[in-house]
């Protein structure tokens, strides 16, 4: 039985090879259908994985409030009122931090961060690094890891100690050859002792959410920052000088669980709305963003499924059309085979095998192309792509299914021919 | 000619060759009992066969003659189980096949019948050998055995050296030889030929008829439709059809001495 099947397959393959160009053209529809679906799925999957990684980096149980410079025309009276001799005042305050800490339930940690750019130097080497003032529990709300030494402690903040933990990029630039621990570096004119180094957060995504280098950072105690540098930040842009006053750039709130995130997010939004008349803070909820990405992915997949469906339908119709022509063309052969003892099922399997051969060959080449395209895209367009093997299997399976569905009718038609009529056919 | 090697058939047909004097001893292998075949064309009914009865014994050589449209092909298709009679019984090897379903008929065609067509009807993409193998494939004969048998029959019809050629690389006569080998390869009960020489020039036609004569001498049963009285002369019996009815059955040129004329029913 099995060898009969193999011989039927061999017969079908030969018959397809007899008309190579025709067979190739016939399988093009399915080929491109499968190729485009596999490729687009890989690209879409890559994009969403990249986005998901980005948001996961922010911490899925976190709710992050950030200071945002209000646009000049957003609320002009309030904007003017906030402008005093010292420049623009906006953003998160220590009061916000206290209120969030004191009134919102379901919260595990609330951590404030103040970040400014400061020239940082060691000996003759220097680098413009982001200086982040924060507290010891920053470690719990951010995906940072200590490489050597230690992170900031409670006592660092209480003592307002001049200690710093430096990022990998700062270490690389300031201490290319020596051990930075216990060395002193100059940050914004003040001397700080390096007590620890961070592990690199680089890899594929070197840029963080805002595009600044994650590793080009120095952490110091928030209290020290307040004492040494105050809240006023001088900015030079296009020849004009402006100052702005921001107490905190970021407040990270970590919810007790994933389930608590939506409530915590709402509570943070409510509190900030109450405390800020101006539109000078924004709340980022990584979990919501993740959900959005997932939603987009679902839509992308639905669109792809529609495209796949249409292209495979078109491909299948093409295959069916050619097979119907083949059946007509080979009516006499069918009659002869029937006269020589072929049963209907023999004829059906003969033509079904041919259609299946066309569609699965198209599917196989399509899969190959569909895997090759993301490779090229990844190489030249610098996009992450992920070829999911279940998607490949599905696309190939569907191409085989197309072969059966669209091959069945021509095959049945061939089999149902009256042998006498078929033999008379010219 | 290679045909002389045909004598290896071991069944009792071989001993009951066409020249055997006592036809009565040969069993009836095919019997038509009042078979009718009509076609409905719109609201008129065409009676292509209108009550035909006769018996064919093992080893017989029959010619079916008659004017165009008299029902020769229709009869041959019925005898070949390609078609079913509208009425009547048709017994092949003792079984009534008139009532069988499509699969059974296919099986009977594959096992008990061999067809030779006017236009050869070889499958053009297959080689000579593969064409001869086709009936064996549907019998589920293993590939190796099928190949050996096909090779043997190719040699038998004198094409042992051409087995890997395609049909279109052969002359008409050679193609018809392939078709004959294909009709023989399943060792059928009856060989059915519809104007087997109709597409050949007279010399080649004679060659093919010579081959059929040899096969008959080896004990094979042959039923052949023809227009040509000379061809009919080679048969033992000539069945003349007229308007779907048997006009008469008469002894052919090879009619063995002393054998009774088959009775008409
Ligand atoms: N499929 C069909 N539909 C309708 N009528 C048919 C069909 N096949 C045969 N006939 C009719 O049956 C009659 C006998 O046809 P058949 O083909 O048996 O003749 P024949 O003796 O073989 O003729 P020829 O010598 O020309 O081959 C004819 O009148 C023909 O028109
Ligand atoms: Mg005819």
C-alpha cells in the first residue's frame, strides 16, 4: 500500500516536471503568499519583541511619573506665573513623592530620581555623564545591577556623602586601565568617591526609552545632590541662556503585584492631577504599553491572516485552474487508465498528489524565501526579526491544505468521467 | 518473430488452441443475454444495442462487423465492462457483471480484460516499459515483478530493444505492439480490440493481425471489431450487427472444421 503511494507520488512528480515552467508559474501564487506571511510575521514579531523588551526594562510592576517641561502655549497664564527670576519651575516635587508614598495603597516602593547632565572627570579624562540622584531602593525599581563594589545606602543619603556608583560607559571612559573603586572623580566640580560600578545594560538595546546612553550614568545620593547642586539647572541653547528648576525628574512607583498596577496607576494619575495645575508631569505605565503592543500585535496578526487568506485563496484558485485544464488535457489518459483497471480513487489520488505537489513545493520554497527575507532585513535595515517556527509550520500546513482543498474538485472531476466518453475524447 | 516464444502459457487455454477440433470442450467464458443499451437524446431514445445474445468460448476468435452506427463499439464497450447494459445480463467468467459497481468493474477490467484501441492510446509521457506496466500497477503488483513481466511482454511483441523509448519515438505499428503487450501483461481472459488496425497502413496492419493470429494460436480469446472483410476472414466467428441487433453469426475463415455454429438465443 505504501509503495503504491510512493509510486503515485513519483508519477505525480514526473508529470509536474514534464511541464516545468507551467508548474513553476502555477506555484508562484502560493509561494509568494507563504513567503510574505512568514516574512511579515517574523518582522512583526521582531518589532513587538523589541518594544516589549523596552517596556519590560522599565519594569512591568512599575508606574513611572516623569517631569515634563510644559509647552509654552499649553496654559499661558500658569506658564507665565511659574516663570520667576530663576527661570521655569515645573515638574515633580518632593511633596509629590511624599503624597504618593503616604496615600496610595498597593505600593511596595516609591523612589525619586533627579537627573542632570554634568561634566565628569578623572585626571585628564572626562565625559559628559547623566548624574542621577536617588536612594538605595532604586535598585528595586530599575533593572540595574551592581558589577563591583556596592550601590548607594541609606546612610549615604543620611550623611549626604560624596559617593558615586558609576555606569559601565563612564568606567570605560574614565578608568580604561585601572580599578575605579575608592578612586575619586570630579562631578560638576565636586569630588566623589567611587564606591561601585554598574553592570552594562547595553547589548542590543543600548539606547533607553529617551535615547540617552544607559551606561553613561553616575548615581549619587539624592540628598547629596540636593545639597551640592541645588535644584536649578542651567541650560544653554542657541546662544540664549535659560534656567529651569525641577526638584525630581522621575518618581518610580512599584506596585505590590501585576494585578495592583492599574489601580496604582490610576491613583498616581489622580494625585498628580490634583497637585499639578500645569501639564508638567506624565505617567508612564509599562504594563499598559505592553498591553498596547500586544494589542497591536494582535491586529497585525489579524491583518496578516487576512492577507495570507487572500493570497493563498488566489494561489489556490490558480492551482485549481491549471489542474482543471490538466484534467481536460489528459481526459484520454484518464480513460485509458480506467480501461486498464484504475479505480476512481486511483485517479483521484493521481491528480490530488499532483496538486499537493504543486502547493507544497510552492509552500516549501515560500517558507525558504520567508525565512531568507527577514535575514536580509535584519542585516540591512537593522531591525530585529524573529522567525517563529510554529508560524512557519502553519504557513506550510496551510499551503498543503490549499492543495487538498483546491485539488479535490479537479481530481473528482477526473475520476467521475465516464470511461467510454473519456476514451472517445480527442 | 518473438511471438513464437508465447508457448509458455500453462493454463488449459493453451491446450485448447484455435485449431483444436472439439470446440464443445472449451468452457464458455463470456455470455451476453439479451443485452440492450439505449441512449436518451433529449426526448428521443436511441437503441444502440437492442437485444444481443451470444456466447464466447475460451480460445475463440471473434470478429464483430456491421455498418457504421450499428452498435459495434457499444457492444465492445459493454463486453469490456467499460459500460453497463441498460437491460440484460452479461456473464464474464461466470459472474454477472451487469449489476456490479464502478470499483468492481474497474477490478474486472484490470484482471480479466485486455484492450487494444484503434488509436493505440499509449500514455505519451511514459516509456514503453512503463506503459506496459500500467495494468499491473493497478493490480498492486510489486514494482520489480511488474518490471520483469513488462520486459517479458515487450520482448514477446518484438520490442525488447525499445523499452526505454517514448511512444512518439515509435512507428504506428510499434506503438500498437506496445498496446498489445500492455493488453497481455495481466494475462486476461479476453482481448478486446476495436479496429486495432484502423490507423495503420495495410502492410503494418497485416503484421499486427499476424501477431493476433499467433496469440490466438497460443490459446488466447480475442474479440475484434472491424470493417474489413479480409480481417474478419482471420476469425473463427463473425458476428454481424445491424441496427443494434445481431443480423447473423457465421463461421469465419478460421472456422474449425466440425464445430457447430453457436446457437442464437
Ligand atoms: N454516448 C452516446 N450518446 C448517444 N448516442 C450514442 C452514444 N454512443 C453511441 N451512440 C449511438 O449508438 C449507435 C451505435 O454507436 P456505435 O459507436 O456503437 O457504432 P459503431 O458500430 O461502433 O460505428 P462505427 O463503425 O462508426 O464506429 C449510434 O447510433 C450512435 O449514435
Ligand atoms: Mg465504433
